[in-house]
C-alpha cells in the first residue's frame, strides 16, 4: 500500500490558493465571488509578488488591504494568492512537539491542516478495482483572538474561513478520478480548539490559540488504470 500520509499531503499540495477579483473604484475594495480562507490580519500576494495585509473581509464578497511591500497598490484586480496551508501528519502524542519545532512563528504555520494518524485501513484483493479505503480525520485550524473575540467572532473570523479551506480540500478529492466520488463526510466546528472537546479526544493538544473545523470521511482509492472506467 502507498503511504497514506503522503497521499493526503499530495491532495493538500493541489489545493487552489488563488482568488480572482475585480477592483471596485466606488468602494475602494476588490470584489470576489469567493474569498476562501482569506481573513483579517493575514496576507495575500498579487501576481507581481507584492504582499499585502488584509484589513477587511466580507466573506465571498470583497476584501481590502494595506501594503507590506512596495509598490503602493491597493487594486488587486485579477489573480491573488492566499497563503498555502501548513501541513502536518502525526499522532496525537507527537502533534504538539512536531508542530512547535517546525517553525517558531505561529503565523508561518497557519492555517494548519493536520492529519491525525489514527488510521483504519482496508486493502482490497486483486479482483477488486479498489486499492484501499481508509477513515481519515483532518483538522483545519488557524489563529484566533481569545482576548477580544466572543464565540460569534471566533466562528465568523476563523471557523468560516477554515470551513472554506476544508471544502477546498474536498474539491481536490472530488476532481481526482483516482478516488471514489465523495458523497458522505462530517464537519465539526470548534470556536476554541482544545477547549471545546470531543469527549477529551482532542483537548489541549497544540500550544496555541486556534479555532477551525474537523473533517471526517472515508477515502477510497482505485487501483491504477482502473479509475477512469470504474469511478
């Protein structure tokens, strides 16, 4: 069997980090049909490599920015790049140590996609077009403001963007013919990750103030040369 963590990592690497906007001269904002996981305090990069700090986001409508590098542009018409997610695959016991050592700055390792390595794998024999199916638990997490945010703020400012990131991950799976069409999955929201718990299973794992969502689903992969005719 292929390494499951590598397969999921490859899916993460294919997530589309672009958003396409049109500058609205009347409002001074750049309008978007989808803002994905863009959020206040994070950065975006234009097609020329200029980086900007996000000042305001209206989910799936618009965003405004200030410059963090020259030239002083605020018109983000065209393609804009969001920060790619930080990937981690580990057990619950190893999660905090590996995440803490990876990069010192929390902003550089968020948003985080973490695969919890408690995996039930079911391989299939030679007569089956399926290679394996596996139950996955993935967490999509980002920084949150525990000092100033109320529950509603956590969900609007962090949980909603992280749900969009989870949906972007699912889009990659849906569009890849080597995987069985994905129909059933569960998304659980956490306005305070590690404080809101699932019977203590994920309590106090990562030493940071995070919020986001958990995605649970069964991934079924077809054997090579069979996916196009059996999906």
